[in-house]
C-alpha cells in the first residue's frame, strides 16, 4: 500500500479514487452522528464531510478511539475538520474514510464565521506546525456562498403531522437532555409546532386513585430548566427504550438542532412521546441548515401573529363556552403560566379540560355546613399539562351559581375546549 505525502491534502473527489491508501483531508462537517460504544473495546462516531469538489451527500468518515473523550466533539455542522493519515475503504459499493486510533489524527476548526487558525479540539498526535492554513481559508471562503442542508424529503415531518406508530424523520431542536433513571435517558425536542391533541381514554372514577400524570418523566423538571423552554409549540419527550450502555449511546448536548432518522411516536395517557431505538440515528445540524431556517422562520411568523399563543388546533376560534371579565389581555400558553416570575397573576389561555375530580355534581361542594366548592381540573394545551383548583368563592364565580338555580343539573364536559 502506497502512503500519500504526510503534508499533502487531497480534495475529497481525488481521495475517493485512492482506495486502500492513506490520505490527508480537510472538509466541512455536513452531518454528525452520535458517539457510540462499538461491539469491541473502542468507541466510535461517524461524520460526513464535503468540499467544493464533492458536495452531494458527503464522504462518510468512521472514527475510532479508546474512549468517548478522545472522539471529535463537533460544535456544529458547518465546522471544519482536518484529518491526517486516514485510509480510504470501499464497502458495499460506497467509499468511506477510516480513522485509525493509533496512526490518524484530527483537528476541529470553527467554520466560515471564524478567522482563527487554532483548533478548538485536536487529537493528542495533531501537530499544529503542519501546513493547513491555506486549505482552511479556502474552505471558509467556499462556505460563504454554500448552503448546508439535511435534505428535504417526504420522510421529514413536523410535530403537528405525526401519527401514532408511524416511522418518520424529524428535524428539531434539542432543548434539554436528562437521565430519568440509571438505565434510561430522555431528550426534550421542539420544532415550533403543536402535536395533534389526543383523546384520554380513561374512566371518570379513575381520577381519584390513578390521576392523569402531568408529565412523562418520573419527577417534574426543575424550574430553572423549564424556564429555558420555548413558550409556544410542543416539547416532545423522546425516550431511550434501552439502557444507554446497551445502545452504546453518548447523549448529545442541549440547544442543538438535529435530524432524527427513523423515529416513532406513541401515546401514553393522552401525552405524545417519541421512541429512540437501536435503529434510530441522530445527526447534528447547523443553524444554517435549510430545514432549520424554515422552522425558525415559521416560528417567528407564528409569534408575529395576533393569535400566536393559541393552539393551532383551536383555529379559527375556540368554542365560546366561557367568557372572561376582561377581553383585552393577550392569549398566553400554559408554559407562560408555569414560568411566570410572579406568584400571583391572571392569565388568558385556551386549554382542554382532560380530567375533573370529583366529577359528580353532588360532590363538587364539601359535605360540611360551609358547602365550599373544592374541584381539581386537569388542563392542557400543546405546551404543558397542569392542575387548576376551583375553591370556595372561586367556584361561585366560575359556575355563576348564584345566577343559575338549576346548576346542580348541569354537567362539566371532559376533554372540552375552555377559554380561561
């Protein structure tokens, strides 16, 4: 096998014709796969890189290391990687580059927005004196007029389009990552749209002993975490259905846009959740990816609308079954309510009543002489699910009991749309 000159950088187009040879490459990172544990002792990750000579879907680079910390940690798609002494391999009709943990080296540089020649991460055997500045400058110049994108195809869906059990691709922002137990993790993702409302198939009597959960995670998130979430659009929980060690999975960090490949969504007690399986892949995207730009633009357009915080499913207008004392306050979401900085405030929301406890009319008031109202409603909109309590004189106001002598014969509809 003939070795290429140690300081010669090949274009990707030239490199793919150099099967079984060692080459030096510098390319723009177009896709970033998650770091995983291999079946052997090593860890690995996969990147796709491109340059002016080879755009398309990019060249796949498989990188192996002794542990996760020694793998490239790319900040964003669109950054630049320099690879030395990688071997070009052909596999099932496709050409890829193989990074040898002992012989190869890498260095990561910021993309077109930077002028620095200093890498923000490099392998221990990377030599800063190597002549790479000219290639780095050339790639940054090319990037100025190049649009990275993760591909627009029918498989990529929005959260508002999901159906239970359907396998699809999803471009979304990872807003939070946490471990919910020793053997399970959860990703909180968002694309600015509302998941379709679900029907809660549950008996009214069950709310006493087995109330509807307010969230899918075992314990509510800390308030400082919740306050970082977008206030409009559904935050979808994506569960890892097997221990991380079994999947060999290294969870990504928060505040990154990503493309989930082959994900499915299901329903649990009226709440949507996604499933991350062994066949699911995550590819970290650039903020300049065309799909990311579309989602951010649609979100900004929604926020600029007069009705921006109303659920998309309520248009053109929710049923006016309840009126408020004031029509002037703007609509807010339940996420606005949960994260409001003051303890006491008044809000105007469009929500669904998905549970009521107690549900029998004769039990809405306490049995003692005071006959106080004591009702717990479970309310939800696309952003959150909360409990709302109607107590004492608030009950008289809510139901206008003094003006309705036949109130005891009325019913409060479960899963109804309510303006509060």
